C-alpha cells in the first residue's frame, strides 16, 4: 500500500524535476549502487526541500528513470533542432549554388553569341573584300560618265558600306570626278583638300575616278573606321 500511495502521489504531482537537481539525484543513485552508506532518500528529501519538488514522494528507481528520460528527451530535442538547422543550411547553400550556376550559364551563352556574331561579321567583311576590285583593274578612259563612276565605286566599296560612301560623294561632288571648289581648291569626288594628297593612291588622281575612289575609301577607313563612320560624322558636322 505504501508503494501504491507513492505512485498515486507521483501521478498527482507529476514527474517535473528541475534540471538543477538532476546531477544531485543521479549522484545519489550512483552512491547507492556503489554501496555508499549514505541514505539516498536524505539527498532526495534535501533536494526537494531546496528546490521545492517533492522528490521524496518518488521511489528511488523511478527517480532515476524520470531523470534519465528527461535528459534523453532534451538530447533528442537538441539533435532534432541540429538536424533541422543543418537541413536549412544545406538547402540555402544549394539555392545559392544554383543561382551562381544560372548566372554563369547566362554569361557563357552571351559570350558564345557575341563570338558567333563577331565571326559572322568578319566572314561578311571578308566576303565583301574578296568581291571588290582594285583601282588598277579598271581600264583607263579619256572621260567617265557619272553612271560609270558609280559602277566603279560599287565594285570597289564593300556592299554594306556603299550607301554611306555614296551619300558623302553625293554631297561633296555629285559624283563629278573633276569637281573643283573655286574658294578652297578642294578637288575630285571626295573634295580632297588639297587634291594633290590623292597622289598617295595613284599619280593619275586628277583624271582617274578609280584612283580617287581608292583614296577616299582608304581615308574613310583610316580616320573613321569605315565609310559609314565617316557618314555619321558628316551628318553631325557637315564635313568629314
């Protein structure tokens, strides 16, 4: 009946044991197991008196079980919390790595597209260069019509640059290879100033439009990068 009463009182009071008394309780039980002459119930009662928990109402064996269960639950709870934290950390690391991989993939795609475009552009320029004729390939004539001069230019200037080249010549000389500015002395299709600078393209610069076209194309390429670069400058400044 005594044990039954104690169990009943345990169920009423509950098994709540302050963590501060855990060491004392376990130590007392160990002392009993090792044959210590100290009465374990004295420690339990003292502990109950200090902490306000009636440990003396709980049999010694059940006290050990309660303490052990409490410590096990705490350890399990800490382990579960650690697992959750580790999982969240792993998920965050995976998310960051996925974002980095996506950015790297986009940059690689942009670089590949730019390289492809550059190669296509170079191939186009190469094709244009291979399809053009040199000034020396045209037979010399006593005179040339505007239509003939334009036809020569189409064969000498890259196709994608011809319209820009033509726009400049239209404004500068109207495709007249002997055009002369009475004020400045500028001469020829491109109104070179002085006209004699076109001798770098050929000694026949005064009478051969092909020589003038060659000089004009070299000038636009060297100073503006291309006839279209020269035309852009001309539109802003009305000279080039």
